[in-house]
């Protein structure tokens, strides 16, 4: 019995078949890249909003627990924020201190996201400068609206309720969505 030629027995792919598959994958990747870019930017925006809200909730809770005012400091020029609280020394002078651990660090906002504006007590919107949001031992603060934006003009609006000191996300769909 005669064996068939070797090229018929081969179970591999031809170079043309591989090139066609690579071309199809390339075209699909090319069309999907814009969607992934927007997804990544929106994820960074949501993450920035969540972290800012976590810092405000920590400041509020610590002000109530410790019985001292906490301050959320937002530097719109440097695109950073941090927490501080008041410490009364033995000579009755008041000094500022930072909480220990993660809560005491200065948070730099991701370069693709920025503080767009901060509005305090429904007055003018600030786009530059250093702003302080105080949390009292009673759990209250000032009314604050913070807008974070991406390079692609996506935005998230965060509302800090002065009476409750609680932060929430404002969106176009519903007024009271949480991240």
C-alpha cells in the first residue's frame, strides 16, 4: 500500500490562513480601542469620586467620634486633597494635625481626571485656590458640590449635604445615585 504524500498528512495551518486570522483580529481590535479608552477614563473618574467620598465620610465620622472638627482641604491648583483636624495643646492653642495612616496622606488626583470646580453653600463655583470643608462634631458640614472631569469631558458631580454630612453622586438619570 502506497502512503500519501507528506503535504496531505500535515494537520497545521498554512501561512495564508494565519495571515487572514491575524488581519481579522487586527480589524476587530482597531474598532474596539475607542470603547476601551472611554471605559478606562470613566473608571478612573468613578474611582476618584469614590475615594473623595470615602475621605469625606471618614472626616465626618472621626469628627463625631473624637469630638473635634475635621477639615477636608482641597487644593484646586495642585489637584490634591487631604484631611486635617484641630488639636488643642496644653497652652490652649489650636494646631492642625493630620490623621495617621492612609487617611493622613495627601491624595493626588489622577492626571487624566481633575477638580473642575467646587461650589460651597450654593455660592460661586471655585476653579482655583485652596478650599476647606469643615466637618463638625455634630456630624454636619457645609453644602458642597464637587465636579470632577476627565480629559474627554466626562464628569461626575458629588454633593455633600451640609445637614447630614453625607456625600452622594448626582447624575443626569437620577438625582441620588451612589457610586
